[in-house]
C-alpha cells in the first residue's frame, strides 16, 4: 500500500500508431457498403422489436400484476391462518405457565403431580409438556400425557429448553424429529413470579402436521397443480403435500429453489406481507409469519397462470416480424444508394496512399481529394488530424531529449553517502521515497510490512495503501502539510504483505542534496495499532424493564451516550434510532383489561426483537413507547427496517374476550449525526418524527426532517 505522501511515477507512454496507418484504405474495407446495409436492416428490426415490446408491456403488465396479486393474497391468507394457530399455541402455553407458577414458587417446590393442579386448560393439547426449574432440574416431563424420566428428553429438546433458560423469553423452536418419523415443534414460555423472580420455563410441543398446527389438508382453492409448502428461515421444510419431503430443504424443492435462494440472499426480516414472482418454470408466492420466522410458499406451474398471456405475446411477435422484414428490405436498398459517394472517397484514398506504388506513409500535407457535404467534412477532419499528430510527435522527441540530459547530469544525493547502518539499526521504521517510488527501507520497516528490502525497493508507494481513494486523499493532505509546515506528521492506515491493516504514526521530511531538492523524502514509521484499540474500548452495564424484559430508558440513554462518544459507534460509522409509539393500545386496556394490555406489550417486545439483529438494542421507554438503536446502519436502511416492523405489527391482530383488536405503530426514524451531542438530542429528533407520524394519520413511518416514507391507512 503506497504511502499517501509519495506521488506515483509516470510510466513511459507506449508508442502510438501513426494517423497514416489508421487511414490506410484497408481500414475502410471493401465490405463497408455491405456493413452499412446490414446496420440499417438491424436498426429497422431493432426499432420494430422495441415498439412491439412497448405495446406488449402495457397490454400484459396489468394482467400479470393482477394474477401475481391473487397468488400473493392466497399465500398471505394461509400465513395469517397459520400465524393464528401459532398465537393460539402460545396462549395455551402461557395459561399452563400461569397455572404452574404458584406450585413452583411454593417453599420447597412441588411434586410433579401437583404442578398441574392449578392449570386452567387441558394439558393434552400438547404432544409433550416439559417443566424446567431455574436451576436446570426437570420436575415434569410428559409425553402424550404419560410421565417420563428427564433422561428421555432428546438432545434437540434439551438444547431448546436450555436456550429458553438462558434467553428467558417466549420462543418457537425449529423442527424436532419425533417418534415414528413425525417431526414436532416446541413452544417455550418463561415463568416469572409476581416479584420478578425467574422460576424456570415450561415447554410444549405439537406435531408439525396436526390439526392444531399445520393440517395435512391445508391449502386454498386454485390451480390443480399448485403446491403449498411451509419452511423455516433456515430452509427446512415444515409442511408439504408429500410427507416424504418433510424436513427436506427448500433449496432442493422443484419450482421453489430459485425463489428461496433470492429470498435468502436479501436477508430481509420475515413479514406477513405476501409477494409473488415469476420464475422460468413456476409462479411462486411467499408470505411470512414473523414470530416463528416461518415462510409460506404457493408454487403454481407458470403455464397455468400465464398461458393466455404467452399466446398473446407470440401472436404479436409474428405480426411484428412480417412488418419489420418488409421495412428492412426497403431500408437496405436506400442505404446502398447512399453509400456510393463513400466508395468513391475510398478509391481516392487508395490513389493518394500510393497503393500499388511506393507504399509510403500518408504525408500530412499531401494532396487531398475535394468533396462536398459529409464526405468533404470527413476529408478535412482526417487531414487536420494527420498534421496535428505529426506536430505532437516532433514535440515529444524534443522533450525526450531534454529529459535524458537531466537524468545523465543529475548530482548524486546525500542519501547515497549516508551510512546504511542508520536505516537498519534504527528502533523505528524508516523509508526513503523518490517521486512516488520506494528507494530504500530499514530493517524495522521491512518487519512492519512483512516484506524484504529487495521486495520494497522500486515499488510504487500505492502498493502499501488500502485503496486508491484513501491514497489520493492522504497524498493531497501530505502535499498541503509540506507546503505549509515543511513536513508531515499524522496517523495513517497501511497494509502488510498478508493484507492485514495496521496504524502507524508517520513523520516525513524533504531530503536536501548538494545540487538542490531531487524529490527524495524520508519517512519515520511507528506501529500504534494497540494504542488506538485501547482508546476505543468502552464498558457497559444493563438494566431491564420488569414486564417486557427489554432494556429500560436509563440503559438505552447510556448506550446512546456511548454512540455519541468520540470513539463510539456513531463516530466511526453510521447509526440510527427508531422511536415506536403503539397506536390504539388504550382500546385493549379499556375493553380487555390491563392483563391483556400487558400480554400485548410482551408479545410486541418479542416481535420487535425478531425484526432486528442481535447486536441492536430494543428498549421500553415507558407505557406503550419503545425505542430501537441500530448500530452500523444508514438512515435509509433504518427506514426499511422500520417499515418492516410496522407491517409485522399491523399484521398481528390479537383476540381477547371474544374481540379482535387492530393495532398499529407510529415510528419516527433519525440518524445519529454530528449535530447531536446528547442522548436528549437524539431522542428529541426521533420523538418529533414519531409525533409527525401520529399527526399524519398514525400507523406509518416518518424520517426526521423528511416527508413520510409511506402512508398506510
């Protein structure tokens, strides 16, 4: 990597072909007229094809959009039905956990048969039921209503229960192979005492293809050959018309493989909104279930969906081909007539070049043919080019002679008389450069970069630098510092031979020789990577909200303060904050009670955590207001995440006391920029954007100092 201070040397310019050689008659070969005719024919055919495409696009696009929308709506409807079953399973398990908590919190615990006495729902709803204490003990393990030893738990069941103990939040597992090849899925729910003590977790499993989860007859009326497939985020197939395909890979499913690969490459959050896409062999509609992170795919052979449109396209192209062929013949005849003057010019050029004569190059002031119109303009342009080329060639020859004289007479600089031991025994790295190339390197500098002195000698400085842009930027900074201060002193990022970056403290000075400056500079380097890393270490402590188990406002402000610090996330990269205010939450409290309101807040906390990365921070700011800190995220990407979060929450419709509640969120988005110095500044900007979303009609996303990103009724 080149040091920014060194200017790259100018490489010799390779000899250019003469204009006379470029103008040889062979360059205007005997097939010019034929090529022009073919070009005109191609132009006519291309014009006809483009015109046909424009007409067909308007005729077929609307029909395709309607068909794709129908496919997407079908997949979204199935996803909504399945999401309701998942929600129902969690509610049953939450009721089981509520009934077990009194027995678990009793002094000395309770025996296994007594744990279920207070459960208000039938426990045989689940295929298996497991209770794990906070210390890892298993007081209850039921399989199909019969008590089992704790050792009967499968390794996957143990793994999911252990993860639930660690994370302490509701979750839905991946597929678990069951007896007789019937895969199951496990729901887990933490058990928290009224005083906030963690008592353990309760887990219940259901067969994937069961009436309570994914019935084998699941589907929607439609095309005869349509297939409905449910798969997890990692591509594991959970439901399929063919039972032998259960637990297979979506990447191997005919018709679904390409759509799954494209969806996985996008790495987008799982949302309930459906979408459909056209593939070479099928039409694939996808819709998601955010909480379990599952996807529903409806696969329909393409001919069944788009057969009529394809027939229309073929008929239109046949008519276009017949019309374009007639026009192409006419255009070819016209161009053949227009090319006759160019043929005459070619023959004149053969005469002037001496073809059949001495074969010498075209003289710049030779007699040129006289012609009018476009042919005359072409002759004048070629003549002027030949004269200018001859003049530039003579000037380059004079410049080359002067440069050779300077090189031969240049005095030997003082560096050639300096002791070599200074370079090799110095405790810091030393480099000597001249006009953008390295001339000498000390032993310590070679060790820093991982090169030998022979490898560095003669290298362009650019080879030691991470990128062209960074090299150009630092080279300009070095030039300014030398002009103002006479030297350079700063911290620079360089690259070792193995490609690893490291930071150095770099000091550079001009080297004066007896005959004046000869462009040499000496550079002193010191590795400061460890010192820079130490400056960037910060510590943090976490506190959480008792109800939702999310970070509370105080801890969130501490993390914001960390972002705003000189070496925090917001200093070296981009970060953004989302301020989320729940819409129509008061309806739930007023009509279903505060217990239902608390249940909604807990569910939304888990839903928001599932929409962001593990490194991001989700916090409850108080009441029904939340905030999310997205580190290393642009404001544009934050707006996309906010819209996905809004859509996921709007797609969830909880039911309490026989009533369905439609919820939404107003989200304010702001970037953490240099104008914000305190957490209050960031929260004020995000809060103002959230209030703007409220005033604009709610259930939408607004970016700070921008118009609403998307208005959703």
